[in-house]
C-alpha cells in the first residue's frame, strides 16, 4: 500500500482502509460515505431503538433509501459539531 500520492491536480490523498474492508479510498470519498443503523449503533454504542428515538425527536437527520435509514459521514459531523457548540 502506498503511503500517499499526488493526483494530477496536486492534491495529496492519503490511502485509507474502508471500515468494511473495501480497500483504499481517498479522504474526499469518506466525507460522502453513507452510515446505516448498524454503523450508528456501533459508533454511539446504543441500540437501534435509541437511534429511532433520536430521529423522532429530529436530533438525527436520517434519510430513507430502499427501506433503510442512512446519514452521510459529513452530515453526522455537522450534527455533532452543532450539538457540541450548544453544550458549551
């Protein structure tokens, strides 16, 4: 695995391992990565019911696609940053 490389635009991309073993991805792709309920329950260490409750309270803006609930990693970061700002 390469330790990093420059593309044609001169942007350095650090290779990363996809959490589910999908190989290398650049950092831009990870920002648009979709997280599902399983990912969220593992990340927050809570049950699916808790995730559903957060969604019902509009605390977690999940969207439905193909009968499953998702949030992008970038949107989750925004939500967490907003929550953190409100707590200070």
